[in-house]
């Protein structure tokens, strides 16, 4: 309880919600911080074990304890996971999956956010007959299990010649990202002062004029939130990747699962953990860098319009 | 989305004959949304439901067989196990994420130090994919090298903790990983709810001499009903999608002991070449969502509309 002994602790604890600070090391505080620390261990343990395992050699893993720090640090597993690990006949490591995921992510991001922001804008400021009906269907659609739409999408993609290609997956991500993103943008644009919209209209700006000159510059934060939401969502997707792409175009998550859960050969746990960490790195970096915006993104997803 | 703020609906309330061409840019811009809503969501779902009454195998065909697929589905041992697993996982995960999520949020709301650090720690797994989560826990629960191995090496030779290879408890092994990934998210929602509660409530409770725990149970939780309902709906709709985690952690094993409905659907549609069986299973998933959501939507939106 290092924190409870510092001079500021008393002042902070005096907030209107807490009970009176009886003593700095009160039973309540020990319980409070003790519980939080214990829970923190449960949350941090897997990350710690993954990092430690990925830095050990296989002999050390076989003999030692998974919780023990590495005696001899080696980056071999990371190199192997990135460049040499095998899936089926390809032995060029996770780098291929990483490349595919990037190639899927960037167009999906641009396409889904531009479409959803314009949709949200139309729904907030340019309602037309039936627009709310379509929007309601869209939101209800977000609750339909994907499984009931998987096969019809296969047919659609086959008809337009995109089945198995990266662009097919981009389209799928755009479609399934639409409900939440449209809701996000619609709510944001509705919350902007109406006078802004009216003033721009009086000045003669049309649908696109208002969007590009007034709405877009004012909504950079919500675009960032949408981007965070989509980057983590698309990067972490497994289901659509495994169904709508071929082995050559598998995204990183699918390739990772194939590497780790392959039944052939000796299991190299250190390489597996390095590969797992590599796949988790992008969303983790986004998470730690974006901080509050990430929380805002998921809260926006949670709070209904 | 229900309380239509009519303020911004078109500039002219009088209907003119050229209705279709008014607001043309907005309609044009909404084409992707309309297509998604009608073709993929409504059309796709209807197509799947309709084809679940056929005997399509490799390719979808229109040969109507009534409820045969459903009969076969409910006679399938694998489907029954899948549904049981989802029920166990669902109930445990729902109760535990709510209880743990709220408890953590309440602890963090006690004006503690390092709140930001704790929140970051509890939420980071939510940024990771189910595949990463599943593989990490598969390693920790590995019988030879994981927790069981470590404890045995310390001298307790008979210690047994091998959930991923024990058909009776494998679903709880998956639950541990699922809770790890998802509780932080519920905590954030709960924390937002707690922050929305007026400070005066706490003052009043203190003046009345009501204890902290009692205040939470009697006053705060009832006040946070909408937050709980929102969290419940989100968790429930996430549970039914349970798929990646199982694929990564156990791939349905040992045997078929950790199969789940979403995996059944995908295996039948894309691997076993038995489309209609997959369609029937996915229709059952849809049905269960409807059973959960319709009462909620009715209570949540039905009342307000009239009010």
C-alpha cells in the first residue's frame, strides 16, 4: 500500500463519496487495493506469460516454469514467427498474414468510414421519407447473428467476382461495420448545433458542400473514434477472414490460428507465443496510444441512440 | 433512435408531387445503407431461413422438405452438446461479467489512486482478438507446462487442473478466457453509469447513515437499471456469436465436448457440404436472438413511443 501512505492520499480519499479517512492504512483501504491488485494479476498474467515464453529457448521451456523469467533471452522465436513459421506448404511466417491484414484494413477503413459518415450525416440533417425505417433495419440487423447472412454473402460475392479476394473481404467489413458506425456518426451530427447547418444552407451550400466544408472539419474526434473502433474490429476479425478469403489472402488472425493449432511437427511454444503477441500488437498499440478515445469508442458502441 | 427529433426533417412540410426527386443527394448517399439493410440484412436472412426448409447439400436448391432439417438438427448429439455448452457458458458469463464488471467499477469509483492504471489493466484484453485470447489461455492451461505443470513441479504431484482436456469442464476453461477478455468492457460501461449518478445521492445516504454496500444494493443498482439492461443486451448478443475463442482454444475438443452453435453452423455450411443443415442451425440461432431481444425492445422502445 505504497500509495496510501503518500501525503496526498488523505485529501483524495476525502471526496464526497468515500467514507471518512480513519487511518491511512485502514482495513477498507487494504481490502480495496488488495482486491484490485489481485485482479490486476489475473489480467496481467497472460500477457506476462506470453512475453516471457516468447523470449525463451525450447529447452528452457521444457525444463522450466512458465512463470519464470527467461534465463537466457533469445529473439530467435520472434524472427521465426515473423519470417519462417509454416502454414501448410508456405513457410514465410506471419509476415504474409500481416501484409494481408494491412491490405484489408486500409481500404476497409476508408470505405466503411466514408460511407458511414455520409449516411450518418444524411440521417441527421437530410432526412427523407423512409430514411428512419432503413436506419432502424440497419440497427436491428446488427443484432442478427452473422451466421444467417454468411452464405447469401458468398453468393453475392461470387456473382460480382470478388469471392476469395481481399476486396470481397473489404466489402464484407464495410457492410458489417455500417450499423455501429452509422449510429455513431448520426448521433454525433445530431448533437451539433442546428444553426450551423442552417447558416451553411442559407449561404447556399448543398448536401456535399455542407458535409465537406462544415461537418467534416468539425468532427475530427468522432472520425478518430470510428477509426479506433474499426482498426481493432477489422484486425481482430477471424470469422469473415476464414470464410471469404483463400489461404494466400488469409488475414493475420487466421494464419496465426493455423500456425499455432497445426497438428504437424513439434510444437514450438516460444514461436507460437511470439506469433500470438505479434498478432495482438497492432490493437494493443492502438489501445495504449489512444487511451480515453478507445474507451469513448466502445462506450459509443454501447450507448444506444 | 426512437424519439424522432422532428426539428430537422426536411424544410418543407407540404408534400409536393416531385417527392421522389427532392433531397436527391441524400437519397443517393444513402444507397449503400439501403442496400445493406434490405439486400444483406433482410434479404440475406430471409434467404437463409427459406433455404433451411430445403435439402440443399453442396449447392442451394429449392426442394422443399418442410421441417426435416430441424428434426435432424435436434436429433443430432453434436447440436445438443453445442446448445448445452452455449447455455452453460452464456449463463455463467452473463452473471459473472455483470457481477465482476460492476464490482470492479464500484471499486474504481471509490476515488482511489491510480484509477487510470487499473482501468487500463482491466480493459486491455478487450483490445485483443478472441484468437489471441484463446491461444494465450491454451498455453497457460497447458497440462504439461502450464498451471498444472508448475504446481506439480513444486511437489504437489497429484494436483490436477486440466480443463481443456476434460470433457466435463472444458467449457469452463473457455469461460476463464472469455471472462478475461470481456469483463473490462462491462466495467467501463458500469463505470460510466456510476459516474452519471448524482453526488447528492451519496451525501443523502451518508446523512441517513446507510452503509456503502447497502447504498449500492438498495439505491445505486436500482438507479442504474438502464445501464444494466444495455450491458445485458450487449453481452447476450456477444455470447451467441461465441466462435473464434473456441476455435483457437480447443477447436471443439476434446472430441465434441466444447462445440458451440456458431461453430456447428460454419462446419456444416463450409466444411461438411450440408448447407441446409447449417441454415437450419443458423435459423435456430436467429430465433434465440429474437426470443431474447423482442421483449427487451418492446419494454425499452415500445413504451416510450406512446409516451
